[in-house]
C-alpha cells in the first residue's frame, strides 16, 4: 500500500500509522501476557489489577494517537478518497476498527478501576488518647497503587 503513495508527506503520515499500530500490537501482547488468558477477578490481586489498568491506559493512549494521525491525514488530504481510494479505504477501515476497540478499552478501564476501588480499599481504626474511635479508609486507588486517605470520626 505504501509503495503506491507518491506524496512524501502522506507517505510519512502513513508510515507513522504503521509504526503506531506495531507499537499498539506490542502493548496488546503485553496485556495478554499480564492477564494470562483470563480476567483478573480476585481482590488479592490488587497489584495485578493496577498493572492491568496501566496497560489498558497505554493501549487507549496509543489508539487515540493513531486515530489522531488518521484524522490529520483526512484533514490534510480532503480529496484522498477520490485520488487514492485504496489508501482511503484502508485507513478508514483501520480508524473504524480502532474507534470500536477504543470503546471496549474504555469499558475495561472503568471495570478494572471499579474493582480496584471496591476490592482493594483498606480500612484501619485506632483509638485516640481521648478514647474516641478514628477510622481511616483508603480512597480510590490509582493504577500506581497509591490511595488518598479519608478520615472519619472525631480527630
């Protein structure tokens, strides 16, 4: 397909799409390896859930990047469909596939983030010198495993 393109700028943009798709493929492979062929479900796998979210976020970023490159091609070459229909059809098909995949990836990120927030939050209690109970629950966990403490009760 690239051999048929004579415009050097368009060819460079198409090569960027190919390179980005290759990088995206590598990230999907890493995610598949992380998941080991099954969805992470157990609350005891909080680190793995966090790592899975990071992988999905990386995939989302890469998909967004490829879609942006393709949109730029369509903007810069408004007559592409008429002048090079095979190139137009190919990148339009890639974009359509990626838009669908992006929706799925966003759903997975949300699902894993909900699991992380629900199953991986911790609660600790302590009695203050005045004899009052103070409870600290770690809030939503970020993919890097950090939490924001929420303190309830008298301080």
